[in-house]
C-alpha cells in the first residue's frame, strides 16, 4: 500500500469548530506538516484557505479536497491520510460512515462528539473492526472529554506508581464557564434529544460504554443533587459530567492494569452551599424535562446560532474558562492523589487545541510505527497518555497531580 498523501485531513473544516481547529494548525504546527481540508462546498473551502493565509503567509495552505459522505468517496478519502479529524455533526446523523471507513481502512480517527448515546452505540459496531485494522479511533477528544479523561489517567497512574495498587474511585469537581455556544453544538444537543430522548441525561448510565460483565457497582448519587466531599467540598449535578463519566469509565475498563478492576469515576460541579446545590440540581432537571417537548426545542433552536456559525471566540476567551479538580483514592483506602486541569480562554478554542494535538500525537505514532504496537480500537483520549499531556501543557493547558499527605 502506498504511503498516505497527508498527515491529517480535517473533514467538515469550514464550520465554526473546524475553522478554529484549522487556525490552530496553521499557527502552531510545523511548516513541513502535510494536511488537507475537506468538505462538500469548494467555495467555502477556498474561502477558508484564503483566511488561513492571512494568519500565516509563510507556509503553504492546506490542500483542498471536495468530498461527499457516500461510502466510495469516504473510503478513497481516508486512504489518503494518516489521521482523519472529523468535524461533521451532528455525529449521530452524519458520521457513522466516516467511522466505518476509518475502522475498515486502518486510518486513525479523532472527533469532537459529545453525543454519548451515539458513541456508546458505535463501540460494539466498530471496536473490533478497528482493532483488526489497527485504526486508533478516539471520539469525544475535545473539551468533553479529554481533560477529565487525561486527569483521571494521571491520578490513577500516580496512585499505581506510588502504591502498586489500583484506584478505588475518583471524584471530580468540574466548573465550565461559558459565555456562548456555537450553533453546531447547540443544534446537536437538540438533535440528540430528538433521536434518543432525555433518558440518558435524566438518569445517566456512567458505564454505558463498558461491556456489561466488566461494570462495577454504580456510585451513590444524591436524589436532591447535594453531596459533600471531604476534599472537594459541596458538590452538585454537572451536565458535562454525563459524557465525561462514560468516557473515563471506559478508559478504566480498557486498562485495568492502571486503574484497577473495580474503579469508578464520578464528576459533579462545585456549589457554595447546600441550598445552591439543590437548586442547581432541580433547575437542571427542569431544563432536561423541558427538552423532551418539541415546542421548547424549537424555541432553543430559534434562539441559537445557525450551524456553522458562532460567537467570536477571541472575545469569548476573555470570559470563559475550564477548571477540574479531582481526588482519587487507592484500592486499600490509604492513599489519596489530587489533580487539577485548568484552562483560561475560550472553550471552543481549547476544544480545537485538544483534538488537533491528539491528532498530532497519532501522526507521530503512525510515522514511528507506535500505533501498531499500541493497538487499535474505539478507545479514549487517555490512550495517548503523557505525550498528549505534554503537548497540551505546551499549548497553555494546566495539568498537575500530587499525592496528598506527602
């Protein structure tokens, strides 16, 4: 088989998130990096290419590839690259053919999906196919769910290194400060609810991506949303935690030699006091319930940006941030480790960084043959380990972990 033409192809590059990702690659990846932008509209692709030239005129623009989502086009496309970065959403509506093409052709894959029920349904269809072909396929590589997944991996690895034991549980306190949302993201939430209902948000299954024989007992969750943690303080319900818990618990199931056999991960949000914790929980439950009604979804859709557009992320960066604190306990209960992830800036920007840098790791693995040794499959961001953590630190993300009591 001839070597691929490109290191990365961004599929769906002309939308809001795809454009931010292309800007990051243009500004930060080496000029020797070979990449292409792909989509249906040649005019929009040429417009994006011209925009990228204004950011960095000293490098060649990406190659432009027109491609549809039919099977023949996609298989031809993914054969030409080491990694596909998929930005075509809603994923549950459009992206299964992309997964199928990459899994069958042995092409590495990353995406921005937060569509938990869809990802869970894709794992039994394509995990074994990707293992056989050697394709490393990482959905949910953006802000949901790379930061919590990598942080949990760092904590579990620290406990294993310190004690020789696995981790019984990790509890995280995640705070996401957003001042706006891209149209594609908002419409995707509505689309997922329309297809799968609200059950996956109303009563989340944190082990929906774990084969049933491997599932530990589900951690206790307060029916009123109020919980108090010895090290993290008062906590309440956290909507991003629904996706993050599923991804982290899948990581643990794939790597029990790091996490332990009965590991659990729970993600909540900080609250200043019990009344606020209870109110936040009840308000989120009300919003989830309202999403079940088509008129409410119509209202939200009408108030959102159109897909492919969104707020000016440079301005949003002045108001937005991500902070996750997490504490892990060893299997014998004697050792604790605490970690933190932090980002100050636009959430859309860090999402682009997270996925682009994950793709960069996979390019390097492909060139060095490390992907074949690592093994393929439908995996998680923490598969990329310390190499991804270090790249993200270099891009402005904070990751830290320490053993408590040392």
